[in-house]
C-alpha cells in the first residue's frame, strides 16, 4: 500500500550537504528547492548555480580551495583525543570517536596545514563539521594553540575556518578550557602583530563563537551562514520576543558590526590573500 512504511531503515542525511534525488546524480537545493546536477554543483565550489545557496563544504575541499590542489603541508595530525571522563550517554564517547574517525579519515574535528594562499605564506586550520559537528574538544584546542604558536615563531599569518556546534560536552570542563587556551595564544599572536583572519561558515555556534571565532583581526563569513552562541529558538523562548528577519545570519552580523565582509565562496581565496597582504603592510 502507498502509505506503508519502509521496513529497511534509511541512514540519516545532512540536508545542508545533500538532498539526493537519485543515485548521486542530483541533489535538491535547500535555498531555491531546484533539482541540481551534482557535478555542476561540485564544479561551482558546492554553491547552487541558480540561487547562490552555499552547501556545506568538506574540510579537505575547503583546504584545497584556500591552499590549492596540493593542500599544503599537513600539521599536527598526530594529536589524538582521549576519553578522560569515561563519558557515556546513549553511546560511549570512545565509540563515537572511532565512528567519526572512520567516517572522516582524521582523528578529530580539525585539519591544519601550512602553504600559500595565492602568494602569501600562511597556516590554515579548518574545523570539520563532519566530525561530531565540528565540536571543540581538547584536540581542537591543542591543535589551534600549536598553530598559533607556530605562526608566531615563523611570523606567518594564521587563518582559521570555523564550522562548529560549539564545545564538546563529552569532555566537560576540559572542553570549555580550550576557549581560554586558544584565546590566550591568539592574544600573543596579536601582540606580536602577526595577522589572524577568521572565516566563519555555516554553522558557527556555541563556545567557538564565544572565543576564537570572534577574535580575528579581520572576520570574513560566507553568505547566510548561521553564526551565534545559542540558537534562535532558545533565544526567542528566553526573551519572549520574535527575532528580526535574518537574525544570526552573516548579512545581519555584518550590518551590526560583528562580521567585516561577507564573501562568496568562489572569491574566498582571493579575498583572504588580499586581506593578509593588507594586514602585513599595516
């Protein structure tokens, strides 16, 4: 019968990444709802060619977008997470880590490399939303701190691309401590006048927003990216008011001074390089 449920369970899909309409050939745009040829979207940096909607970009593709096809020289890939609290909710934390590593091919939610953005040497760190929602645990904090320290030692700019649900609850206070740890490392970078550029993508929330994501010398963001601490629904329930249209999106934050430039993905590499050149001569 037409209303009978499928007996075979289907794996959940991230609607921001793909809404497949058939064997990996097409996907549905979450902006204009049009059916799009997948290869055409990929050629367009995973941006809808009809309405400009920005699909979430995997961390490895983001790295190639900024540093070129070679992807730069990998850094700090040997830093691995532990389970200090022996945490368990519906599943053991150690099992979640194993599943995420098998899914993404990396030990935690960050990818870091040294290379050149156009002709500008830089260290680039990218949060991987596919690894437990890009959550910030001890490894993310340690790698970002090491990246800032190496940028300081070599006096090369640091670029951090964010995509995160915030602090990782499975590590408790150890996760929250990373906010101060990374912020202190960035303060030392700023005191030495070594440029740090933050690139905010969808979504950037929680403790990441409340710390290093908002500390850039220049803050860039992709169009319509969700950026904030708590989600809009929680805020509305707390203040008992209807939020303005576009609240917590890139364009709204640019209008209110939290974001400097909203940049189309196809223009991101050239824009970051231009900003770094200006900061280095300031």
